[in-house]
C-alpha cells in the first residue's frame, strides 16, 4: 500500500512531483489555486512542455492514483504527508526571494491538519526558512508538536524532470534536530523504491538541507560563468574555448559537464537563486563569503550585451533597419520556459536598437509572445529566416543543431550566422559559404 500524499503547487516542480509520486504507487492529490491549470491536469494535459510527463500524468489519473483540487480541506483530510512545491521567485526590484507562496501554503494548510502529519518542503528557500515555517505550522495546527516540517530539496532540471525525479543522483532530507519524529520514516516510505535502488540518502539538519540546494545551484552557475569568462579571454587571445573546455574537462576533478560557453544561464532557478543566496548571506552576516557570486552574475549578464555587440559587428556597426532571425527563445532546449531567458533578452535589446527581430522556437513561442509581445514570431525556421540579414541560434534545440545550411540559404538575404551556443558544426556552415561566428572561437 502506498502513502497518501498531497502536493501543493502544480508548476514545473509540483506537477512533476505529484505525477511521479503516483507513478511510484502512492495515492496523490495535487493542489493549486489556479482553476485553469487544475482543469488541464485533471484532463491529463500538462500545462507546460516537459518530455515524458504527459504519459505519466495520464496513466496515473486514469488509474485513480492521481487527482487535482483547489481545496485545502480535501487535501488535509486525504493526506498526512504533504509536499510544498510552489515557486519562490525573485522579489521585484530586490535580490531576495519572495516567500509569499510558501508562507501561504503553511498559513492555509496548518490550521486544517488535525492528526499527526509531516510537511516536506521542496521549494528552494533562503536558509532559515524551514525552521521558521516549522514553528509557525506547529502554532497554527490543532495537533501542535505532532505536525512536523522537514526539508527535502528538489534538484530536477527542466527537460529531464521525470528522469531526475524517478532516478535522482541523491535524496537529501533535512530534519528538525530538536524534534525527531515521523518525518524520516515518512520519507523512507515515500521513497522506498528509490532507496531500494541504493540512491544515496543524506540526512541533515534543516539549515544544511536548505543550503545544499542553494550551494549546488551557486556552484553550477559559477561553473558556467567561469567558462564564459574563459570565452572572453579566448576571444582576446585568438584561442578556442570549446577545445579548452574539452581539454580541462578531462580532468575528473573539473569534469566536462556545465562547461559549455554561450549566452549564459537563465531560467526560473539559477539567476534568482544566486541573487537570493547573496541577499540571505547579507542578512545572516556572511555577505563577504559570497561577493564572488556578484561577479558570477555580472559575467552572466555581460554575455547578453556582448551578443548584441557581436550582432552589430557582424552587420557592420549598426542594427538599425536590419532583419534578424532568432532561432530559439526558451532558456534552454527541451523546455518552453522563457523565465529570464537570455535569448529573449538579447532579441529585445536588438529590437530596441532598431532591428526587426523574428523569433522561432519549437515549443516556447506562446510563452515568448506573452512576455515580449512586440517581437515578431514565425511558425518555422525557414519563415523566421526569410529575408534575414543575420541568423542567430540562441537556444541549442536539436532541430537547430542538425539544421542543413543549404535548407535556409535561399531564405536569407545575407549568409551570416551567429552561434550563441557553440552548438553548430562550424566547418559545415563555412563550407556552405556562410559567414559563421561562434563565441570564444577564432
Ligand atoms: C537548474 C539545476 O540544474 C537544477 O539542478 C535545479 O534543480 C534547478 O536549476 P534548470 O534551470 O532546469 O536546472 O536548467 P539547467 O539545465 O541547469 O540550465 C540552466 C541554464 O544554464 C540554461 O539557461 C542553460 O542554457 C545554461 N547552461 C547550462 C549553459 O549556459 N552552459 C552549460 O554548460 C550548462
């Protein structure tokens, strides 16, 4: 018999977690305040693009193991294991994380919990949040001390969310060191089949578990900005950053992953997480320890302006009146997410400088249009490239990596291509008489 679980939030994290927990054999209810999202999920439709998730959703909804509701009462009555998977976006005009949604779950749920239960937080939060939420939950719930709050950070990547949830590298569980109750047992119950596969299971205190997530994202962001800084040096020195990454990546201590130079990191996690980390470090008197993250952020943001400069340079010094095709607007391939997308930011900057920019993305056009309604959008690569003076690949979708240069040669006005992700076969494009420009490559 599986556990009875409620998952709060049905975004990229929550919907995936709910469906995957049902896939593991548990009975799950997903809770959200957005009726449109709930209706889609109930009908077996994932409200965003995530490969493989629709199948799991449909299978488990059909099997009766997974359903969705907007009712906290229903969730509290049904489940005694609760997961919080709501967003913690960046506050407007500040670096700090906005904890409104996490707080709202605790405030609404806790008073309804009338039997011993566990709330696992999965959202990325500033260190110290779990202890604060635990105290508040105990204060609000009629069962008081019998309600436990533990932290179980989520490390999933968009585009690989199902795989990362069902086959994680590790499970981390932060427990309240002053109250060891049911939380560990509940986690062992929920993740039993993963633990059978010997997935490393690390039990920590609450603060460490919160920091594991933030530190992991800070490290990944640092790795990307490191290689992008090397790309700048390579450009000045006439060296090749891709070969450099291959060569240093052979050292197992460094590793080749996350060393792809390009237009930098975006998305709903890395940019806001490193900023929230700096803000929190400031609050707890450790700001000096994280000044390097300010530079990580600066290097990353500089990628975007450098790309605009590169486009200008390719077009002889000005973007005014130029037609530019932008291929890819999602913050990374296999996703329709455009939150803090470097590609869209670059497209927007070029438009402000007088270019007419047409964007094509295999999955993210709808979301892009909602965020940047003034850009033009095309239904295919060919249409986007029609009459273009410059083509820019800004998200490395497979469709673009494998693009045959001849297939768009007749569409464009000038054969100039900027490879913002160093993902194209340079020789192939040059052989087809294109002026190819990569980043950090001579
Ligand atoms: C990230 C973390 O990887 C994940 O563990 C965490 O749970 C959430 O944040 P995600 O935002 O889905 O996941 O994307 P990720 O694959 O990490 O890519 C982040 C950004 O970095 C993308 O914009 C990507 O294009 C960029 N990137 C990644 C690079 O520019 N170079 C690289 O070598 C790798």
